[in-house]
C-alpha cells in the first residue's frame, strides 16, 4: 500500500484512477475520503477500503469498478490475475513529472512493456485545489495565485435602468433606430425596432479578517481577494482587524507582488486583535448603509473569533443584512470535523447570514463562486 504521500495526495491520486475507470466522483467526495484516511490511517486495509467505498462508490454498480481500482492502486496487483512471485508488481506515485517514462534513474533507455511498475501520475494543481491554506508553503502560495487568478468572481446579475436593443417586439419602441431605418428605406417604415431592460452585475464587497487567529489563512485569502479586485469587475475590498481599512485601490494592480505589498503596508493592524462588531459598525456608517452595500453581495471571510461585544456584532450584522442583496460568511474552520459555531462572534453573526460556507482551499473558493453568482 503506498504510504510515501500524505492522505490528501493519496485521496486525490486514487480519485483520478476511479475517474479514469469511468466513475463519476465529485470533489466533495474526494475531500471526505481524505479526511477519512487521516482518521483511520493507512496501515489497515479494511479501514482504507471501507473509507473509500463509503465515500467514493455512490451506487451499487460502482462497487465492481471500485474493487478493481482498489486492487491496482492499494494492493499492488492486477484485477484479473495475480502477479508473478518472482517479479512483484509495484506502484509509484509521481507528481507533475514532465518526462515520458522512457529512461530509468540513470538516464538509460528502458522498455515500458518490461517494467512491472504501475506509475500513477497526478498534477500538483489538483492537490493544491484541495489542500488546506494553512498548510501552504511559500512556493505553493505563488502557484495558488495563478489558480486564483483564473477564478472569475462576479456578482449575480440584476435589472438595470438602461435599455438595450431587443430582438423581438416589446412594449418599448426604439424610436431612434426605427426612424434611422425608415430614412435608409426612402421614407417607408419597413422595420420597427424595440428596446428592453438590460442587466448588470451586482457589486461584490469582500471583507477579510486579518486578525491573529486568521493568520494561517489570511495570507492565502488576501491573494484570493486580490484576484477578484484585479479582475476589473465591480469589487470592493476591506481588511478588518482592530479597525477597518479599505484596500481596493492597493489591490487594483495586476502585479500580485506590487498589490500585496501595498495592501500589507496599508493595513497597520495585521495579525492583531479582532473587533468584528466595531469594524462592521464603521463599515455600515461610512460605506455600507450609505449606498455601497445596498443591493450588493457582501462576503465576510472570518473565523468568527471576536474580542468585542457579541451583541454589537449581532446588531451590525442585522443592520447590514437589511440593505444587502445577499450576506455570505466564509469560515475556514467550517471544514473541521465536528465543527460547531461555538465562538461568540460566529454564534452572534450566524442568524443574519444568507449562506455559511467553507473557505479553507481553492476548491472551497470555487464553491463560493457558485454561491455568489447564483
């Protein structure tokens, strides 16, 4: 059984094998399987087998395919025959290899048909999608920046007062286009044109908790916020610790190094305390209730730990919820097995949010995109 990788890497690799065999395995099942492997360990076959079967084989007809893939991946044998005792079958897990597998470790050519090794290759990109932000290295953060830049974080559409061209007849005639068409036809009204209401994207407001308790996640989530702001959509960004700081202008640069450096210099209470209630009161008084948050989507990225009065936080959340189109709370700790919103701040805020989602990985950010754009 391969044990050189951590459970998350093994879960991703095995999922890719199942998908290659024809099983449809969602990303959420892969994540649950990785958690199960962390719990039961990789030493006992029964624990690994039933962890995967309970989380990855969702239909009775999937069990046969799952058993064959499990035999190849974990038990190091072919599904239809036993390996030769003199030439045992081995499994190698390779990550992001660029060679074609035609040379050995010494650079000599080899024949893949004579090699009894089954080599499973998977990309580090897939691993990073599900890896917890708190466990990222500096190099992985740089690579994750490219992945986050590919995410298109936009608000849901809303009706606009502007009118656009209509392909079909509507109650709103387009007098100007109709007259222009009449002139081109020599004065004969050959065609009538109409207008219809258009749509525009709602403003998206991201409020990132940069307190000490969020430090393992804030460095990655700040890159996510930068990717959203630099996408040139209607996005506003704020940093919240002991005070509230607007960082939209600092994150506007497409160069992530320049933007993150400017934001870090702008935020003076990085990794300090947390006063979510006071910060949201300042947001409501200066920006939110005055118009910035009206009919907008507000996303708060925080673990909910607050040193202030939970009553203040509850009152400000209720006040903000009344003017927003949707209020979303992203908590990186929600993925923890057995998690319950026991922190005073989280418990006070939860009754006033429209969606409570995870925020520990890139895959969780992709799910957040669906929640926001729906």
